């Protein structure tokens, strides 16, 4: 599977020479390369990473790609082809294809697998530690909503407003609208729909840091960016304790994080995705009882009393 992937070169920063380079596989919905997306997430991590890519549409003929386009009655995901053109595909059928790709990875083939989609509401069976972008972002939104904040979601497609289905969000105040990434006018219009919301979530990996900055400046409100959520999860899973501080993280958060063992950081990241103890145990190949012990240690060392508080801390640390 790795032979089909595209390498993205990233020079290790000064002082990293003694640290092992981590192999991270990024699995996207469309075609690779997506160096623009991945490069932005990795630029501030200060961790030596060999970034590899695999797209669900890689290697397919135009006819095979066309067969995956969204049909009436199906939910949708918008993605990019290698020529930068956009295509709207069936969420269910592309999700099944991605699940087969991820399940095909060999045990410990990668230090980390990152599912680069904020539209696939499913678990992925993997023998490698995995970051599920949708789970991580969904967990962050639920945690923010539960805090009493009214949350505004900006989707990339208008049709996705009606397709949005997150049962756990039903009790909370959530408003959805749409805008295209990089389109300042449509983002500005979306903010009018979200005028009463306290927190805004750019609910797609297609939105960039520039989009986040524009929305934050125009609205004066906290803006959660999917790419930052993913980068935060990668940082938690790959960070090693010999570092004195973590670039881009508040000092107090970094100080508490240094108390955790590598396994506790893995558990913390998966807790932040909203996974149950059983689901974490399956992914890490340990017992649920062991997960429970690690989870308790994480809560104590990070000085929080609930999973929601832990998630809010992680989100806040990644979104100054």
C-alpha cells in the first residue's frame, strides 16, 4: 500500500537529528498530492515526520471516479482531484473505499494514520494508531456546545446543511450555514447567518488558516479550524518527553502534557476524539481496564475532572 503513496518532503528542524523520524500516512477522500493541506498542518509541529499520502480516488479511471459521484438521496463530500478540480462524491461509498484502504495497512507499518475527512461518520479499523478527523472535530464541537456555547458550523456545500446529522448535537444550540474555502464574500455572508453564535467552526479540512484568520477578524469570535484540531491530535500522539516545550502551545498546557507517558498521550488524544474505552482498547491493542487506568492518570495529570473539560483544554490549546 505504501508504494502507491506520495512522499511530502519535510526537513527536520534544528536539534531533531537524534529523534527518530515518524512515518505518518495521510488518507484523503480525493486524489493526491494534497501538500497544501498537509504542509500547513505540519509546519508548526517541530517533529521530524516522513509524511506519506494516499487518496481514495488515486489510480482510478475517469469512469470509476464518475461512478462514485453523489446520487439523489445520498449524502455528500466535496474533494479535489489531482488537477485541482472539485468533485462531489457519495459519502457512504467513498467511506467504504477509504475503510478498505486503511484496513489494508500492515501492523505497525506507520507510526500514525490520519483520516483527512471531516465528513465520514464511521470508525476505521486499523492496526496503526489513527487520527479520525471527523471524530476529533465532532468531539470538539459537542464539548463546546455542552459548555453552554452556541456553535455555528460553516460547511463547504449548501446541500450539506440539510445533510448534517450529529445526534449528539441535538440538545444543543447549533446553527449551520455554508461557504467556499478561500471565498471571502461567501464567508462574510455566512457570518451573517451565525451572528448569534458564540463560537464558529470551519467544518471541513478544505478551510485554511487564512480562512480562519479572516473569519476570526470579521466576527471577533473564537474560530475552530479542522486542520488545527488534526495537527493537535498529531502533536499529542507523536510528541516525545525530551522536549522542554511544545511550539505553539500555552506553557501551562505544555507543562501538564510533559507529565504524561507516551501511552497516556495516545489515550488522551483518543479520548479527545470521543472514543469509548472499548474503542480505544481495540485501536491500541490493550485491555479496556488498562485504558481506564491510563484515562484516570490523564485526568489527574492534566488536572481536569471530565472528558469534556479535557477536550475543551485540547481545543483551546490548539486555537489561541
